[in-house]
């Protein structure tokens, strides 16, 4: 039996969220773009529940979220300069790299790549810090349905979640429903935009300034 809790974001929200996640829970959280659902990436049972509630094909990978740019190299083989990483993050970007052996093999078992986020959200970053490891993070909707900007829009998922953290209406961010811009950096010196998301033009400009070549296939 799942314990359902509803929280407005407040002083102790990250502490509460981390406590639920460390116990193997799955929670809904506001991000810097849309609402997401999160579980501990290193907790295999929680990851399985995340896929089940999304009704998501195991072949469709989920991203991980970490507290800081310095944490990325623990879980991914970073192939771009740290100065570039620190201009992309925190922000509405998912950077795709080859994964390291440290990352839970039950997370995205069909690929050697992993998408990494450092959202521009103090709440999520603090939650990841308190968990001491990455969060598996995906959009708060059933796969292939519309992404969500308020907690009411994913009400059908509430019974399957251990907690819902309400950050209000995210449409005030101006990003609407595009989600993060997803960029594959797995081939050194190159990049490929896998999903345009909300900041593709800014990303292209920045990556070209770092002399990375855009390709259509990696």
C-alpha cells in the first residue's frame, strides 16, 4: 500500500523528498521546465516502479539528475570541457554521454549512454545532494502523453506516487511544454541535438563557440 503525501514547496521540502526517495519511493517534482517523476537511480526496485507507472518501454531511457556539475563524472564519461558544462548547467538541458560502470545496470539496461541533468531548481539539486546519489528523472505523464505544467494535469498518476511536491504553475517559466534540450556528446568533438526542447538556439550558439561540430548521426 502506497502512502500518498502532498507537499507545497517549503523550507524542509528537499529533506522530506530525500527521505522518501531513500526509502525506495517514487515522487513527483517540479523541475526548471515541466513536472517530473523521480526515484533513486541506484535503487533497482524504485526504478522498476518508475517505468511501470509511466507505462514506459524499458528500451526508452530515463535521464539522471545530479546535484552539481562536479558529480557528473561519477556517472558519465564526460567528453566536453568543464567550462562548457558549467555554461550549460544548471539549466534546461540534458547532456548525453557514455555511462560509467558505477551507474546502476538496471537503469536503462539496453544502452551504454546516459542523459544527465543539473536542473536550475534549488529544490531538486538539494534533494539529489541529500540522497547522496543521482535521481532517475522523467516527465510526469504517461509515456507519449502531453507533458505537464501543474500537478492537476497528472492527477491520474497520484495514486501510484509516494508523494507529490507542488511547485505551482510552471508555465510562468515561459518554456511551455517543450522540456529540456537533449544533446548527445558521446562522440568527442561532436554534438547531436536529439530533442530541440526549450533552448536549442542558445545551445547551438554556445557549442559552436567551443568549436564542436553538429552532426545528424553519432
